[in-house]
C-alpha cells in the first residue's frame, strides 16, 4: 500500500448557516471526541445507516481506527465547533486498485442540513488529490437518502452500482472538473451571504466604548447611529457611565437587555480581545472594530474570539459601515455625512479614500446601498462583499479600493461571475514603477506588481482605474448610460473646431475609434458646419438643429457613442440659444451612450437631468470623458464574449514531471535552477517543444555530440552553450557560440569556454541550429500571493529592452490563449505583415496552455523562462529554457476557507 501523508494544517470555513467550523486532521488526542460523536452525536438509526447495523462495538472500533497510531494510507478530518466534534470524514487507500480510497463520513444529528458533510468532503477531496488518490469508493445502504443527497450535491460525477439493498458509490476526483468548482463556489456564496446578515442587515446594535466625551470616536458613532434613524435597538456600553445623551449606558455586553446582532467596538487596543470574547460568548454574530494599533497578541486574541464564536469581523482600523436600506438605515461610521440611499456598493481599505469617494458620489448624485471600510481586513474582504452585492437586489454597481488581496485567485473567480451581472470598478492602488530590480530571468523582470494586478483585473472583467477621479468618471457613465457596442466608434461633436480636435485625439489615445461620417448626416446643421468626424457644428448652431443632428447620429450604424463638447460663447448666454438644452430636452438613455463636456464646468463630473428624468454625465474635460467611454467599451467587449473555458492541454505526464520535481528538491532542499537535462525532462513531460540537446562534460564529448546530431539529420551547424549551476543569462556573459560548422569549430569553442570560465564550468549543451523565425519569450513566475503568472512577449536577447509583453494569471482560459497573442505590439509580425509568412499561432497557444497547466500543477515551479521560442509556419521550437524550483506548500485557491490575517499568524 502507498503511503499517504495526512494534511498538517488546519482551516476555518463557513457552514451553510454562516457558522464557523475548524477543520483539522484527527489524531490520538481526539479519541474521546470521535467516540462521543458516534455514540452521543448519532441516533440509533444514524448509527445503523453508518455501520450497516447496531453493533455496540462499532463506535469504539471507529475511534480506534481513526485515532490510533499514524497509519499509511489513512486520511481523517474532523469538523469542530468550539470543543465539539460535529462531523468526520475519512478515506483509506485500497490495495486494489492502488489509486482508490474507501470513504466514510459521519455528522452529528443536530448538525444535519447545515453543509457539514459537503464541507468535510471538499477538504478531504483536496487532501486526497495531493496524495495521488484518483477515486473515492463507498458502500451505503439503499435507504440512506441523506448520504446519497450529499454525493449528488457535491458536484463531482458519481457512479453507482446496486446489489442486495446496498449501493457501491465510486467518485472520480477530477482536478479540472469545472462543474465541481462551480458547485463549491455556490456553496461558498450561500454560506458567505448567510454569515454577513448580522453585519449588513442587523436588527440591533451595541456601541462598546461609547463615551460621554464630545468629539470621541465612540460618542460620534453612537450619535450618528441614533440620528441616522436606525430601525432597531441601539445600546451604549460603558462601564463608567450610567447614561449618555439621556439614554442608558450598560456596564458590559452581558448586562444588555438582549443580545445585539452587531457590536461596534471603539475601545483601547489592549481591551479589544477581551471585549470580542465577551461579545462572542453572549451570542453576538458580527463585529466592526474601529480601534487601530493592535499588536500581534491583540490581533491573535481578536481572531480567536471571532472564529470560536462564529462572528464575522470588519476591521480593525475601520472607519465603520453604512447600510442605507430604508428598513434599516444604519450609519455606524465616523466619516462624513450619511450617504443618500442608492444602488452603489462601496468597499475601501483606506478610511480617507472612503470619505473622499463618498463625497464625490454625493456631489455626483449616485446613491449608496452599503458602504464598508475594511480597514486592516482581518476577516471580511472585498471578495465577501462582492458576493453580498451579487445577492442584494438593491445593488447594481460595485466600487472597490483594495490595497492588498488575501486570495487573489478566489477573488478573481468571484469577480468574474459578479461582473456578468453588475459593473465592478476599482482603483488600482499599490502600483509600482520600480518593478523587480535584479530579477533572475526575463520573465521575472516582466512580472511586476502592476503587471500582475492588471492581469487579475483584466481576466476578472473588473474596470480598473488609476485614481478616485477616474473611478467616479467611469461610474458616472456606467450608472446612467447604456453600454456602447464593443467596437467603440465615437462621434465627436463640438461647437468649436479646436476643442473637437482635442476631444478626438483624447478618444484615439484612449483606444476608441473615431470613424468618418457621411455628409448627409449633417443636413440639420447650419451652413459652414463640418460633419467629418470630429463634427464642428459652429458656434451658431441652435438647440433644435443640434437635437435633430444628435437624433441622426443616433441612427447611424457607424456610431457606437456620442461625445458632445461645448465651449461657452456669447450665443450660449442668449435665451433659447444655449446648445446644452439640446442634450437635456431629449431622453437621457438613447440607443447609444451620450456624454457631454462643458469646458466652463467647475466640477470634474456632474449629472444633468434630462426631460425623461434620466441623468446625462457632463465632464469638465474631454480626456476624462474619453477614458470613461473606453472603460464602458471594455465592459461591453467583456460581456459580448461567452464565459471562457479552461485552456486544454492534453497528454501531460504529471507523474513523470513529479518525479523530476521531487528528485531535484530531495537533493537540493534549498531549491535552485534545474540543470539542462532535468529542464528538458520536465518540459517534455508536458509536451513543451524544446529542441534536441546533448550534454557534454568535456571537449571530446562535445565533438562526438555535434557529429551525432549531424548524422541524425539535424543540419550541418550546431550551437554550444556553456553551463554551470546557478547560471541564468548565458548570452550576457558570453556563454553561447552559434553556427559551429566543423569539428574544429566545436572543439575551439569548448576550449574557449574552459579558458574563460575555468573551474566554474560544468560542461556544455550541444544543440542543432534552429531555422530562423519569429522569436518569442514564454514563461511563468509564481507569485506568493497571486499564484502563477504566465508571460508572453517578443523574445531573444533584446527581450527586456523591447518590453513587448502581456501577462495573465494561471489557469489560462481559451480566450486568454488568443488575446495574449493579439495584444502584443509585435502581433502583426506573427500574421505575416512585412512580407514574412504567418507563423503557426496554434503552436503558440499550445505552449501557453501547457505552461499554464505545468505551473498550476506544480507550485514548486517558481520560475520558468523559455527564451527564445522560435516560431515557424509549421510549428514552434524552444532553443533555450531555464526553470527554478523551490519547496512550496500545495495550496488550492478555490478551497473554501476563511482567510488568516498575517497580523494574527504565528500562534
């Protein structure tokens, strides 16, 4: 029997009702708890279904099996709420077949129908996959409907075989099963929304740390809650005050007349853990911690209390939160004024950004459905709030400011689903122009934090902006206007030729199209007007003439959006002559989006009310308007594409690759760069097209290798590449010789390497010269937070200088394989522009798909650099590759678990 190493980590996750459970391996110390689960936790009928009978010894035997001395082939996980074991799931390898494990599970009766079994199975599936198990099998009684439903709901394919009242179940553990991932997503979404109810729709609130001192955080927030008209009960907690503002104050949470759903904490940092524990013990289900400056011990104590008592946490260092639902009206923050009710969900990490964003939305007239200041983000994150807003029929726009990501790949998967229904906008905070100085490979040099974040946002369909003003500009358009067609063709209209030209330039620079318009479309304009795009109506245009022209433009098939720029003129001051009235007298929402630019407007963007009551976005400059239209065009393109499918990479030999990775890390526990032969073996296992190579330890072997390659029909010339451990950029140090035609050339080159590199030289690689073609760079970098980033760019020795690259986070989709190629500035070279024949684009896509799969399968692969990959009309070949490995824990970004803040780690 193979050895299975049980998982050594614990995780917290949410049940269907929002309860927090701890999942961890069972051990000898859990014998009593396992026995109690099978005796006190299960009814007699449940034990009969579990053990196929009513044997009194069965519970003890189960406890002995699961909690005895560690045994090869056994994985056992328990689910705990506090000190109570509420369920267990285990699997044990069978002798035949060797990749199959026998599965069993039990859940305490009073915890049925809360998702305990499926959560345990999800984590056991992950552990089993990591151990090389490919199938679960289980025997159940025909009448055990609860277990059959668990397997039906799991999301994995289930094979059943019936015999004499029993059912033999077989479950393939397919790692790439999208149906399973979607089922896990849906369970996680429901559990997340259930857990956030007490936070975002509380029926009662306690302010712990309410103060009588004017201007204090506690006094301010308490006053705002009361003045805001909160619909539920509000209690102040202060052990040193009997009343605050004429209302009673209570000495502790335990002394309150009822248990609040939500507690807002404004107490000193040292008191936070104790207050949190008191809240949890009393039954509070959510905390907003306004306190800042928590040390490591306070952070750990706070998180222990929240996890132990199933409390969701916003903060610490939070500005607070707002719920504008008229049935709730909770204003629990110490920022600005209570926002007007509306449909924008807002989440920020920075309190200052939150205040500024709410102010700008108020000036613009966009109302808020809910606002959460995440602060230090120990628990509740942007991912949680996206799922809340997805389920909230009051929210149709999501605005985010996130400085960090706890699980970027899970966030991207959630956002990819949510952006199909509502726009999600973010400020791309934390951009770095410094990049990764001193990076060890061309791929690593390309994988800057900015590139990585842009890849996440692009793949998730998130509208990423460069600042708060641009965020509000884009929100103004997306909230009030229809989307343009994906083409993004803009008709630019102005009453002064110069500003129209500037606006057209802004559109082109934003990536929009400014098509030429037919002359007949301008029949309603005054004499002297020019209708070639940009359109100059002249200052003499009357509102009625402009209105007729806009209606004609709206009908024009070549136009996807209209941008109207108006300069203040003396005619605008004449009653009935102001051309802006032509925009306001028509409907706000037309067949195409329409935006205006008023050069004398004092605020960056505002809404003007149209005749139908809708809103027209009016900007103060054309650059802002063009960027907003470009963001809307990008969203239209995203929605026009069908949901992407995972990129396919067939015939990948994971076992062979695992042998290479494990073999290297066993002999090099500190990690490092693979030697050329191991690199070739790893790439070959995943079908990546590395050219033929022969290893030569000395001059004679190099000569023999070159002769052998010529005899095998690889052409007359070879390349010789010196090698020593840790080597990266061979060309930069003169370790490459190409075009060696004779035996004398090969020997001379090797002797030159020996003289130049001395004892450092380990040997050399001999390769046939590849036919010339288009050279690309393809590679992967494993980011500790974001996961593997796949990079494609123009290759060769000038790769860093040219910096023509695109990147996507793995796993790649079928759409990524295409867009990564087309978005290169050098893409015309691949299509044959310039007279060269077009290259094999299918071969490029295959390289990307296989690299993505390799990086996704092996987190130990921290860097891979295939440069150059030479493209021909009939294929591709990589002539040089470097791979670096490190020991990395296996991490499934889609596994349901609550995040652990770095501030509370290390217990």
